[in-house]
């Protein structure tokens, strides 16, 4: 999952780093809050530790995917699609927040 969205993650991370660099030596509570929220979004994982440790949850994943083009079916596909949508949205929002924060500095 991470490797499938690596370019999106890189773009969001760069935007955060650029915003942090622009923030250096400045005080702007609003921009700082946006940067902090962006960091939380890129660090958020799609499943918590308790769920990841459940055998019933792990049994959903029957096929290993080494490429984004590998097709999966059933519940595995549903879970992976939900994760992908969440990650894609989080990275986009993080990038947007960081860019907005930078524009306010």
C-alpha cells in the first residue's frame, strides 16, 4: 500500500518540509497548526494495532500483492480499496494544508 502511493507521500512530505522551512524563525499559530495536522495525516495508518493482530482480520488477506496491478477479490479487495482511498485523501489533504500554511507565511 505504501509503495503504491509513494509519489503522493513524497509530494505531501515535500510540501510539509517546504512549509516548515518557510516557518523557520517565524511565529504563526495558524500555519503551525496546519503543518501539525498535515504531519498527522501523512503518518496515519489505515489499521490500528489491535485490529492488525487479529487472526480473523489477517485471514482476509489471501493473496500477496507485489504490484498495484495485481488483482484481488472479495473482502481483501474491499479492505484494500478503503485503505487506498483513505491514504490518497490523507496525502492530498496534507499537501494542501502544508501549501496553504506556506502561503500564509
